[in-house]
């Protein structure tokens, strides 16, 4: 039972699928399996839907990579891009050069920040943003005469990107294995995954307290004077959509404050409405010193990332640039005028259409419909907040175990969902759902109905 891509390849060696296999190496793909099965080639988009090269229509329940919040056909973003292309298609921010879109966007971001922030720094991807954050934290510690303060604490199951530093911060085995990572100065503490990691009968609050105590123990064992920062996603995305247990962020932040450790909120997925507030930090009472943004900032019509930092972070760095003469860091495409213009239009649309409130309302509907599947024999846990959720599949509900091959249930569910016209993504056996903020209630119902049918079919086939 070859997938569409594989079928087309065997019929026609010049097919678009065969050319993909011949010339294109894919991200997050088993390269050998890809040679066998071929790609799904997506050809065009319309609202919350995309169409493949055979004309098949899919509801994009992942917004691409948790990213196209406005869907795949927002004309206003196309116009914003084309107007900016015509006026000033490129400029940079090195050597005190600047341009309107970068300035307007920085001002806008500071104005909507969940806590007082001072400056915006522009990068091109979430990974680059987190790499830059790590470098600037080291730079700041040197500037402050505390060169031993260099370690960053991240979390198991956390995802912060794939470049050398950000992949090190990522706490998932596939991002380290065979890459000789993580690098020095990165530590991983336990994840806030109550369903998987809590002890028998441990309440969310007790589990959160234990995670905070473990963090404190790690800080004391390493030496508090060596720990510069803690990084976390408000809700973990790629680690399996892990919503923190009650009181988690409050307790973690109390420990960080006690030892003068900076807090970095990686809002690459959570930012701009995803959790039902503009920022995930607002949903969970997080007060970051640095807030990292990407993906929905442009609906990913253009690669753009950025982070905001408060005065406490900016001031020592500014002093150091004055001492050295220049900040020896920056990207050619950083703050790209086309990306910044698209981001400004994206934010305008989010505000005009009140998409944050809509995410709350549609999110509540999606969450309650998904929770309706909780009693299914194959469902271990349904979790989520706002417009992001996961349904974790198991074979044994009591033991919380999946099949012999971890992730096999997820792969199967994914394939069946795709056949029904829903693009989801399995993080091992957890099916993730992160639909566009513009999704209609009927779209979400179509998605949940397809999942329910999928689970029944899998159950029947066993
Ligand atoms: N941080 C988080 C929370 C992410 O989800 C991602 C991407 N999924 C990244 C960082 C890395 O972003 P990029 O793929 O743009 O490098």
C-alpha cells in the first residue's frame, strides 16, 4: 500500500515526487524511507486548507509547523510584502542603519509585551534567536565581571531549535544523538509532564513543587554563581504539547528569583494568541527577562524571529559594546523590511479581527470536543490550552504504554488522518493539533470527527 507519492514515482520517473527524491534532502525525515515512499507535495493554500499536487484537500491542523496562524491565503500579507518589496526590498541594521518597518515593529512589540521590555533584537529563525540569546547572556556575564556565570538550564522534552547552541538547549534525544551535542554550559532539568513523569497519585501541585525542588538542587549542586539563565516554552510544543501543571511556573520563578537567574520565555509557538492570550507568558503568569518570538509573528509567510529583552539584560550588554567598540553579532537578513512589514500587517489583522479572543473561544470548543475522546480505549490523555492540543495514544490505559515500537501508534494515526484530509503531526504517540487561529468551528469539528473515526478504525483493526 504505497502512498500517493510512491505510486506516482513508480509510474513516472519524471514526476514531481521522483524529482523531489532525486534532488531534495528533507528536514526531520528518514531519508531512506523517503526514497521508498516519496513526498506529499503541497501545491497551494486557501484559508485553513492546503491542496497537494493531486488536488487533494487537507485541513492544516498544524498550521504548517505551529506557525501559519492566519492560514495559507491571507491576501493582506501578500500585499504588505509586495508593497514593501517595491519600496525597499532589502536593508539591514548594522552600523546604526535602520528602516521604518524594523522600527515600527520593534515599537509595536514593546507596546504589547506582557512585562516591561526595553529593546528588540532581530534574527531569522527560532534557532538563531535562541543562539543569539545564549551568546548575549554570555557576553552580559563577561560585561558584569561574572565570567563564571555561563550555564543555561533548559528542560528535558523542551524544544528550542537545531543550531549548535539551540539544539543543545533542546532536550530531545534525536537532536543530540550522533551530533555530538549538547555543548558545555547547558543543563537539562525535568520536564513538566504530569501524565508521564508524576509519581503515583502525585497531584499537579505536588509534582510542580517537586520539579521546583529538583531545579533548586541542580542550582545548588552546580553553584548558583555559575547559572546565568533558565529557558522554557510556556507550553512545550515539539516535546508533545505539554501544558505545565498548576502552580508550576509560579514555583519555578520563585527559585530563579532567589538565585538571581534570568528567565527566557521561548514563545516561538505560544506567542500571538496561540494559548488564548497574546503571549503564553500571560496565560501562565510568567515574567520573563527575555521573550523569544517567531512563527506566527509573520504567520511564517516570511522567516523572521526576534526577541525582546528588559533593561536588566540590555544595559550591561550596551556597556560592553561601548568598551569593545561594536556588538560583534548580527545577521544579514535580521529585521528584514519585507518580513517586518508582513509582521506588522499580521499583528494588525490579529488585533482587528480579535483573533486572540477568537482563539480562546474556538480553543475552548476544540479542547472540549477533543476531551470528548478521553474515554476511547486508545486515548491515554487529552491535553492542551487555547488553540494547541495533543491526544496521546496508548494501548494500555492503566500502564500508559503504547506499542512495542514507540511512536508506531502515532505514525499510523497520522497516516489515517492524512487519508481523511487532516494534516496533524505525531510527536511519538502524541497527536498534536495546532490549527490556524482563523479556523471555523466547522473546520475544528471536521478535524475531531476525523480523529474519532481514525481511532475507531485503529481499534477495529486490532
Ligand atoms: N523554539 C520553539 C519553541 C520552537 O517550537 C521552534 C520550532 N519548532 C524553535 C524554537 C526553532 O525555530 P526554527 O525552526 O525557526 O529554528
